[in-house]
């Protein structure tokens, strides 16, 4: 059956307009009279959290489908890493020293977007958290290539407003971290993690855990900045302690440049899909 069936039903927008143009009476002014789907107070009730979760999952999914986007390359990384031209504004010398990763992110995103445009912009589409720092560099690299990119913003007290390089039609905003994380990974065909803080570490380990436990198919997983990541995390100590398997260290690869990353992606040998751990459904 075609979508023409929907045209036989009253348009929801029209009913909102009709409901607003009725005589003003105690009845029509009462909260109970508002259309449920147009009542923000109602939608923000504690009881409606399951509905809000569903809406946050559904809205970007539908819009990305409508845009024809089939797969993405995920870029995680710090919001506080400045571009080299502004490294004097960095709050620490370490952040200033890490500023070259802004350029590496930008170059990598440009190369991936050029690859994406060869597919009509349907595959290899850059997706970032939509904010400043590494995220900005990723969306900016897509612009450099003349292509589109996705930004998955989230409402935070500070640091998180859409950067100017996100494609406006693909710039989303979230309330729930969990749903945002799902959208990062649902279309991911590669995950690239640049130096960052708690948020970056959270995204890194959650994605690795999903792959480790077989809840997500293995994809190329690149950690940009070998010195940074080997300093921040003692990976070998985890394996030596037995808290992870030696094989788990093969789930990701260290790279230090955009060119090295492109080569790693081209030569990636996928690990077999792992069995789901008992009791995980």
C-alpha cells in the first residue's frame, strides 16, 4: 500500500491550528484540553520518559534514512583541543601540544568525505558530537571536501553548541546520552578516537565493550595519538591482570596521522564476530 493512505486522515498540524482558534473559555484554556502531542508540559512529565526516549531514537533515524545515509565514520575526541592557530588560548600546555590533532582530524575527515562523495554521500559519512575541538575539525574537514557531515549534539551546561561546519539538515540535539550513543554506532563502519577527556573515554570504552561482548559487529577501530593513549591507559596491564583477554588488544589499532589511518582502514582485517556473553540479550 502506498503512503497515499495518510492523505485521507486529518493533518496533525492543521488540528493544532484549529485547536488554537477556538473561543477562549475556562474549558479551552484548561491544560486538559490541549492536544496531547502539542502539550509540552505533558510530554515533559516523568511518566512520559519512555515516549521521549522513543522520539529521540526515531527522529534522527527517520531523517538520516530520508537523507539516504547508509553508513558513517565516527569521530570521537576532546572539545577542548584547539586548532593550531589558536593553541595559545589552550588552558594547559598539553592541550596546546595536542592541537596538531585538530589538523589531523580535519585532514582525515576531508579524505573520508571525498571517499563518501564517490558513493553519492551515502556511505562513509563523517559523524561527530557536533561541538568544538576535535568535533569541529571533523565537520570542517567534510566542508573542505565539499561534502555533508552529521553532528549529534547534546544539551550540556557548557561547551556544547553546534559548530558552524555541521550540515544544518543533519544537525541533531539530544537530551539522553544513551540514545545519542546508539545513533553514533547504529550506522558506524569505522570508529576513530582522538585524545579527549571523560566523554571521549566513555565513548571509547562503551564501543569497545560492545564489540568485545559481541553486541556489535567488529569495525575498524583507530586510536589517534599512540603516545597519548598509551600514557592514559595501561592496556598491557589490563591484559596481564587478566581483566581483558590478550586478544582484546587486537580490537583496535594506534595511528598518528590521517594518512596512516587511511592506510589502516584500507588494510583492516576484520575480527570474527564474537559470541555474546551468557545472560546478555
